[in-house]
């Protein structure tokens, strides 16, 4: 787990703003994932990437965008099109076993 | 696609008792089943996993059993302690190369009371 970092830990966004959440891993994992978790709820998959320069939509991709230009990095942009973005965002990476980063808590002001 | 159902949604046990959480999956091609523990405000952490060629796996007080025929798997925690209180998620995956991703259950909130 220590090989996956997310920043910032807390993020505040005004309505109408785009924000980008960082996710970096030094585990040499090919696969990376973004999940959203609302209070008291489960994990919902936003986007995932199995290889550099390729990614697929998950179950709730609308209002989000990603890029995978480097193996170790998988940033997530929360766009103004996401109407209710306040949530806990978790990044994960996997090579067989999947591990999670510490998360970013996003709040819309 | 895969669907994973998890029961119960909440579970309260007394310290020292056992706890059992059950999951069912829909896709018979799924072959990997991990369990994650998430403490309040923290990341989910892998506590145990099992592959489809094994029926049971143990790690100290934790065990997982898998019934491929019935398509269900269970987490067993014995001699529960207050620090076992958390939300537990089961998941299932089939290894299909570029489409490989976990499908999670909805979680079980376990409360261990003194």
C-alpha cells in the first residue's frame, strides 16, 4: 500500500471548477483504477487502465476524465459536468493483487 | 457483467464470538475472490484472498471458503476483537487480460462489542 500515493489528501472545489486528483505508484503495476466512495456506501468504478495510453470507462465515468501517459501515473480530472462530486476518491493499482492509495476527500463549496 | 451480492449489510457480535459474511457472484468465469477491510476514513486493505482452484484458505483468525458450484464465498473471523470493527468488502474478478477488474459487494459493517 505504501507504494501508491494520492494528492492532495483534502481538496475543496467551487462549483463550476475542474480539479485534478493525482495518483502515483512505484510498484511497477500495469493496471490502475479510480473509485468513488460516498459516505456509508460501497466502491464505484470510475475509470481503469490496463496499459499506458489506454483506459476504459467504469460504471460512473460521466463528468470525469483521465489520462495514462506514464505507467506510474493515472490522474483523474473531476469536471464541472459532474454535478455532485463531493466524495472520497480512491486510486488503486494491481498486478494480480489490487492495492489502494490513501484517498482524496473532495468537497464542493 | 459480473454482479456480487453481500450479506448482511450490518453485523454486531460480542467480543470473542465468530463473525461470518457471505457473498454470491453471478459469473461462473470469475476465478479470484479478495476480501478488503476498511476502517473509518481509511483506504480498503486486503486481508485475505482465494483463487478458484482452492476451497478454503486460512490466515490466523481469518478464513475464506469458496463454493464454485453454488457461486458463493464467505469470510469467517473467529475470536473477534474490537479492532476487527470495520467495513468489509468482498470482490470477484475473472482474468481476461485488458478487461480485468474487480466487482465489489456493497459492504458489511461489522461492530464488535465488549
